[in-house]
């Protein structure tokens, strides 16, 4: 894939273009493994300054190549995000992951600016935070706080760390206040464009790749219903979880990846499964027989598994978990890229 010379942020830093090119090279080798909050906490432990680990590392002896983080609550200048990760710790973990050769992706589960509820409180808000709306000033303040955090992500040489930024994801679902039942496609596109322009032009944030990521779809039209346009998107994503049988999930996953692949190739953009997983992993061979069997060779750049909160809510095995043995086999497949495979 030839990287287009333009990026969504026309003043994006050179390291952002380098990140995009690195992402494109992933799909030439296979696909990268990613995990949300992988070094922040896991089943039965939380990060502390003297202990750097991950449930992934505990099982396979390697770290993910893609590290997911979420900055929900940064809009309120809180010390911790919505999952109780201190932002100071998050910054340090991002810096280490980047220094080690990992790829950083960040989502933002922002609270509802109108109702003051969380992301899942669905009082219509999007039209009110667009320019001229009743809550535009509040949203602008929130975005300034987002910008301040993103601009604090610097490497040991003082260079800004490039980030694959995935705001307002799963917009075709009903569960977030920015979802389609609660705002029109036109309003969503306007919010995306406004957010990008404010971050870049008003607040000077130039270290982002912008990732557009709906929830499951069945047609190209569904996927593109809220698409902000080629000028505003650098990378395409898709979020998809297994809720039913393995057989049904494989069929849905195959269809979704095929749709994603066709669109991404037409638009000449890299693409990934930006969230995926089976909560509690009650399938012993989920990794090799369900996930890899379905996505291998499809050209995706990565799969990002969701977070390991506790024994009641996890998406990557911990030692001795039912799927741990299969996860080890999966991790050793040459086309699946972990941190030790960072030189792609």
C-alpha cells in the first residue's frame, strides 16, 4: 500500500506519517496483537512504579505490539480515568510502550456534556456542542484538556509521541450519546470535523492519526453512513465482540472484515479490528480456531482485545485460564506480531 502524502491533520508531524507507514507494514507481515490497558492493570493486580507487567506477558512472555488507553474523565481534569488509571501513570506507561517500540492507540469515553452523565447516558448532546450550540463553550474547554494531555506525551528526546486517536467510536450503535439514534449522521460528521480542526488549528495538536471505527456492519453503506470523508480520516477500524456462538461469530466477523477490507482498499487506508473479544473466554481454542482462523490473510493491521478488569470481565487469558494454552500457540504463529516483532 502506498501511503497518501496527505494526513487528516495537514500539519501532522513527521512521526505521524512514520506511524502510518509502520501500520501499513504490519499488514505485509501479518497482523499485530493489541490489548487495552495491558500494563495498567489485569486480573488481580494493578500497576505500581516498581512492577511493570501485563496478563499477556504473564502468559506468553511478551507484550502486545499495540497498546490501548482511554482518556475518559480527562475532560473534567480528574486525576484518574474512568477505569481508575491515574493519568500520570498512563503517561508514563505510554512513554515506556513507545520507547519499547509499541504502537499507541487512544480512545475517549467522554461524559455527556449536556446531562453530565457518562458516555452511556444518551440524552441528545451532539447538536448542542457544535459551534453555535448551547454547550459549545463547555465542549471547547473539554477539548483543550484533551489537547493538554496529548501534548504532554513526549519521548526522552522531547518529541511528541504519535498516537492513533479513535474518538466517538461505535457511532452506529445506540449505547453512546454520540450514537445514531441520538444524533444525525450529518451532526456526527460535523462533530468529527469540528473536533479535528479545534485540536489541530486551535490547540496545536499535531501528533494524531485519526481512526474512524463503527461497530459491526453488514454492508458498505452501513459502514460509510457516518464517514467524515477521506480528508478527515487516516485509518479505518471496526469494533466487534462475540456475544453468541462461535459459529455465528465467525460468520459475522468474516462478513465485517470483508466489508472493511473492500472499503479500505478503495480508499487506500490501513484498517484494523480496533476492538474485539469474547468476555471471559469460555472457548478453549478461541485464539487459533475462531479469531486467527477468520482474520488471517485479510490485510488487517491489528486486533485490539479489550481490557482485563477482573475474573468476571476479561478478554485476554491470565495464567491457567481456560484459553491460556491456545493463546501461547497463537502468540508463536509467525504472522501474529507481538512487541518482540516490533521491527516491521
